[in-house]
C-alpha cells in the first residue's frame, strides 16, 4: 500500500482522494495508490456526493466544513481537496496514518 500523498498549499495542504459513491456506509477506508479512499452513501447526483465528501473529511479532521474544499475533480471519482489551517503532519496524525 502506498503512503498517503499530501502536498503543500497556501495556508494548508492538498490531499488526493478516491470517492466511492452509493456505498453502504460513509467512512474513510484506507489509502489506495497514495489516495485517501472515501466511501459515501450519497449518490453522485446534484453535488450530493461532493457535499458528503467535504462533510466526512471535515468531521474526521475536526475542522469546520469551510476549511475543506474541492479544488479539482468535482465530477470525477478522483478529486483533489484543499484543507486550510493544517499541515501534512497534522492531517496524517488526525487521520491516523502517522507521520
């Protein structure tokens, strides 16, 4: 399993995610090819899955929703999210992936 890939962004960090919509549960399900694997119950219709992804990651990182935003891949399963106010070590620690 590849380690979680994170990159610096102005005021925060960028994280690559792979989203599986219409999953039976909403959860963070490890790392696949350097991308955080996110399962959400929401369908990929009318931004429902995107809202669920932002909510899941914000909750997991103990941040307000406004601190997490999708910067690319809004209509794709592979997305890039920007997390404001944390660095890579903080993100890894809060998600339980160490440093």
